[in-house]
C-alpha cells in the first residue's frame, strides 16, 4: 500500500477533517519534503534484520516508507488523534506495531511498555538489531537519544531529525562552544555525524529553528572501554554542570560528600591537570581515564 504524499495541503485537509491542529506541546512539526523523508530512511540503511523504533508516528509518513524494508517497526505516538490517522495508513503493514503512549516514563527512563514491545520485536526477528529512526519531537530529543544508550536494548544506530543546535552539540569537539556532556557521552561510544541541515520551510508548521538529520552509529568496542556506563554518564554531566568554572571546582562540588579537596588535588596532579584546566578543553580519552581514577576513589558516588 502506498501512502499519500504528506504535503502541507494533505495535512491541513486530514487534520481539518477531525477538527484538530498541530499541538506545540507535543512538538508537532510535520516534515513535508518527501525527498528528506526518503533521506532519513536511506540514511538508516534498513534491512530485514532491523527492528525500528520510531518515536512520533505523526500521520505515518515515515513509517510507511520504513515498514517494507525493516523486519519490524515499533512506532510510538502520544497524540490520540494522530494515532487514529496513522492507523488508517498503517493497517496493511502486519510488521508494524503501533503504541499510543508517551515514549518516556520520565526524563531519564523509557516507558516499560515501549521497551517490552521492542524486546518482543527483537526476539521475533532472526539476528536482529535495533535502530531508532524518527522525526523526533524537539522537546524529547535529548532524553530519547541520550537515554536509549543506557537501555536494556542497545541501538545499533540512531537516525533522527532534531534541532540543528542539538546536532551541533552531539558532534562538537573540545575547545568549541558546543562541546559538553552530550558530546562526550555520544562520541565516547558512537560515530556521530550530521547528515543534512534542514530549513524550517520543509516542515509544517515551520519551527522557529533550523533542523538537522543526525546519524549515530554505536561502536561496541568503544562502549566496552567504559567500565561503568552509568557512572561515566553521571560524572560527565557533573563536570559540565557549570561550564565557566574551573575543572577542579566542578569536581570538588560534585564530590563534596565523597572526596576531600586534598583527594581532588591528588587526582588532578595524577592527571597532570593544571589549576586553570577547564572541562571543555579535555578530550574524551582523557575524560575516560579521569573518570576511572575518580571512580576508584569514590565508587558509590552518584548525582
């Protein structure tokens, strides 16, 4: 079954028929450039062993292109009206499971319903691998991309439409203004790239920001070099919490109940960090080594 082109006029007509408008609280900006929808699918390089997790079904425009290529698609839509519209488009795809729910239980945790559905789909596909492919609602893009790397079902790849500003942070290098905890967390375990920047004009309604398609390809060998992923995740967040402070001040603040200032100074000396070192200057391999030194001294610490 071919899906009708998701043009602005198509969307206005379909939403008008049920008397609703795009909901800003759900980050509803529909991608109306079919070439870019196809670029998202092509960037994910889908095949029959792939289980796709899509957050934000919308009217099913992206889903209908992915379903013929993938082994299974689990697609999640929080909006009841859009869920009904998409159901009409996806009824003839037996490998698509639709969920009407919030993908996130809270800002740090995925919904168990979503993870259970993903786990079931993975078990039904031989030699399966998980890929997140989505035109992500901007208000949940960061927790979706960041937290999926801590879930029981590790993605092989994530291809998503997000704010360009967020994309810049994901691929940023040390010494740049965008380099931060998200840059380190993503790049420590994956290859990150911006596939394409996108003008607001390719969406309806147009957002107030430029967007980008990002591709994040997880590297299991890189992940294996991080002994405690949750500790590393939390520690890096703490180091970048106050960007303008010196590194020593951030470590002292984060570890105040676990390490004395003398302990911190010993760790700084061991790493050959000067007193004026700042977190945004430090590359990822160095941050990984520093994390392990701190973890050896304060294994029970958490934010």
